[in-house]
């Protein structure tokens, strides 16, 4: 089974050039030579694990914690000379990433190493004193999805806080932001709306890596943990994930491709409003719909908006799970034509605005505030303001965030 998994993983990595087309990036001309990006886990191994020698480690990870050749970072650390891997910690979706959204997870045992796996998405979302007993350092190695409300960032931040309180070091093995490290857009989270889905008031799309976010959290929130980021090699900010040469591993059950991840930050906003976002279909987040939507009507309105980088076409589907499971839905399919031109903040505002305009009785617009995160943004949508004007209204706060963020960036 392990050999079969590694063959599949390596074949995904080898198919990186094809993935560019599937993601709909709209670029022309010959493909550039392949880039060999090394993640923080690869760099740590390349260095001979010198940073961790002689220490007892608690490892926060999941199925995305893998080296470039497809090995679990768990197994690499367990076999590392002079390193004692003492405990494992898992985030939302569990160690293997198969548990559905927002479902509590109990502790478990990793079959391969025999180590206990402490759940950080169950009775507690922070490592406790008992969990941390006897450890010297917490190491974090998880792939991000590049959006503010993805909960792994909060898991990291809470663990940093507890490490500081218990006198432990904290090490982040850095990984790429799959949506590149340049495009910052969307509204900032209201400071009074901080939650497990938003640890810090940053934009919908922050364009930072977890190593950079850890530096920002530690600095701005004055966590005070002894933080080390093991940086990647050869990663550049303009890179999308399919330009890294790394194999795709689903960061959560429904994020099955970069194509879906490329629109996820905008489309997932609709879910709380009683709209299926394609979970339980072959292409989650690339379709959206509901039994009360008229596909032609919605597609026509969205097409008239001329949103750069994306097209909309009518679609019918029956989701196999989640919102409206088993019920025929009409809606739209999103096709990204130029991912570098697509502003995901604007796309989210346009989608919410269109559904509110066409279906004010059925679309639960107020519930979208949970992930939109900005009361002013939602109020302007409800007032009927043009989404382009709403986006323009974010300009000042986004520029302030870019200046703040610049202090913590690690890559060009």
C-alpha cells in the first residue's frame, strides 16, 4: 500500500505542467523549465536534522506533511538520528485528512510509529499541559490553502501560545502558499470577529506562507515563543502550487485540486447562506447551486459583470453530501481563464451580491458574515452597492496590511 501511495504521489508531482492547464491559468507560450522547490521538511533533512538533535519533539501534522519524494515527515523524523519523536498532534480533519468539516476528532494512535496522536480539534483545540509534558519543542508541518478562514493557521497559533507558556521552542517547516505569495485581496476580518476561523484580522487572501504567518503572529500578538522557521529553497512569491514541482496532497477532504483551491476562498463564503458549493461532486468549489436557483438566470447576471479571469456557465448537479445533499440543484460552473487576473475578494462579493439580488428570500445572506468577516462589506452588499465600489473601499486597509506583512516576509 505504501509503495502504491508513493507511486501515485510521485505521478502527481510529475504531472505539474498538465496541472497548469487544468487550473485554467490562461498563460501563453512554452512552459518554463521545471523548478525544484524544497519544503522546510526537505531542507531539515538536507541539513541532517541539526536543529532538532538531542530534543524530544511533539509534531503537529497531517496527511500533507510529506517530503518531496512522498514520505511522511512523521516517518522521516522517527528515523532521524539523534531526534526523539515523542508525540503527534492532529488538526481539523485528523492525521489522515479524511474526517469531514467541523467534526470533532478524538485522540488516536499512529499505526506505523505507535505514537499517540493528540487531537487539536476535539475536546480541546490547544495542546494541554499533560500533552506537552516531557517535550522540548513543537514542530509544525502542514500545507495551507491560502485563505484566512482555513483553521490550520489558528491551530498553529494556539500551539505557539501554549509553547510559549510552557517554555517550549516552536519550529515551522515551511510550505508554499498554493495561491502564490503576491495577490492580497478581500476584506480584512473585523477585529471583534476573531475566532477559530480567523485568528488575526488579515484579508481573505493573505498571500503568506505558514512560516511567515507564524512570524507575524509572534510579532504582532507578542506571543513570545522561541520561533524558528525552516524556510523553503527555490520558492518565489509569484509561484502557484503547480509551478513548484511538488505533488498535490488534498489539504482537506474536498480540496482535491489546485483548480478547486483557486476559487475556494470566494465560493466557500456562500455555504453558510444555504448554497451547495459542490461538496459531494467531482469538482468541489468549481460549481455552486441550490434547488431554488435558476441556472440560466444566475449565469447571465454573473457574465454581465465581466469579472476578470473567470467565466460562468449554467450547470445542474446533485451534491452527494453537505448542503442540499441528494437534491437536484441548478447553479453555475466557474471556469478560471486567467488566475493571475482573478481577484478572489471581488469574486466573493460578486457571488454574494448576485444571489442576494436574485433570491433575497432563499439566500441566507446574513449567515455569510461568519466567513466574509467584515460587517461593513456585508452591509454594503445588502444595500445594493456595486461590488466594484465595495472592492475599491478595501484599498486603504489592504495597503496598510501589505506594509505590515512586509516586515515578516521571508521570500522574494
